[in-house]
């Protein structure tokens, strides 16, 4: 039997991602002890009832005492405050990470609170579902999915290698990116689609009026896909848009231009333009399936 990678892992936040990390780490035997902490006593009680970790409490700093690895699994807007709170309890040589889907603003918020001798390796597991809370976690969430590491330039290479090995052991494929490049890419591939989904579901509700029941009753597959995305955690997505606003606004402006192009094509009956676009986008979808990311 191989030795665990860590004696103790501490998770700050125990929702979908935190719970899934705990279950996947236990599946892989990656730590002798896995603990968690969350601000809400009800959430801690649920995590303990589900036995996601060895213990979950509400004292963030206490959970981190003696930990070899601490992963902040809060919404991105809370990462800085959580890091400030746990900083006095972090031992020398500990690795601190996060799972936020925005990286530059999280680095800016967390890094000033990282004590000397503690390694900071930001990450983003590009995996999730529309569900949230401790009950939503499952060990297979990261299997075959990408996790992106965005370590600051002066990060200890051994710490980065350790985090990479950890995520691979959780089932992920791993790559490394500059934080700002990450934020631009995710603005296109994740943040904009969620913004569109929230908007479409809201528009359908506004336009439905007395037909709202029928709108839901006859919802086709495309609309059901949008409603699934739009069911995602409101706090998390509010923080994502506010913390990646520049990149989101940039891709949103481009999307609006493309939407106006389609609007004109439909108005003037330019079927060739529609056909060309739909043909190109179908090939992109097929490429995603080929890469096992659909």
C-alpha cells in the first residue's frame, strides 16, 4: 500500500467542490486525515452527517492547524477574508490552494495574507454541476476533467509539482496557465454561457406571461439545457462576474456584435450566412466530443 501524500488536508468550505475533493481524496487514500470548516453550523452538521470528512467545524483557523495542505473552497469573493482568518494557523511548508473559477482577482485577494514559508498554488478544477451544498459532492466529479494551475512566478516548483500530482490523483487532467490568460479563456468558455443562460431563462419567464405554465411544459431540449445551467449557485456566480468583470465585458461585447450579425441575417433572409455559421459551430461541438469534454 502506498503512503498518503499528506498527513492532513484542510478544506475551507464544504460544498460541491470541497465535498467532492474530500471524497476523491479518500477514494485515493491521499491523506491520513481530512477535515473541513465552514461558517454555517448547519452546513457543518450536514457534512458530518454525510461523513464527507473526519470532522467539520465552524472555526476556520482551527481546522488548518497542522495541515500540510489547505484548500479554500469558498465563493471567489470570500477567498481573501478566509485566507486572512486562517493565516495565523498555517504551519511552515504548508501548501495553500483554492478552487475559484477566476484566478487573478483571487490571487490578488489571497496572496497578501500568505505567511512567509507557506506555498501558494492557485487552482481551478473545470468541473461542476448545477447542484450546490455538501449533499452535491461525489468522488467522480473530477475524473477526466481539466484542473488548471496558475501559480505566481515565484512559487516553489516542488509545491506546484505536489499540487499537480494531487489533482492527477483525484482523477483530473492538469495544465498550467498564466492567471490572466486563464480568466480570458474561462470568460469565453464558462462565464459567458452562464450569463446567457441566466438571461434566457429570465427572458422566457418575462415573456411567457399567462403562458408560463406552457413554456415550462413544452420546454425543448435546448431550453432545458439553459435552465440546468441557470440553476447554478447564485452567490458563486455573482462573485465570478464581479471578479472577472473586464474579461467578461470584453467577450460580452464581441458576443453582442455576433448576435447583431445573426439578427441581420435572419431579418434579410440570408440563409447562407446562417448555414455557414451553424456548419462551423457543429464542427466545434464534434471536436469537444472527441476531446471528451462535452
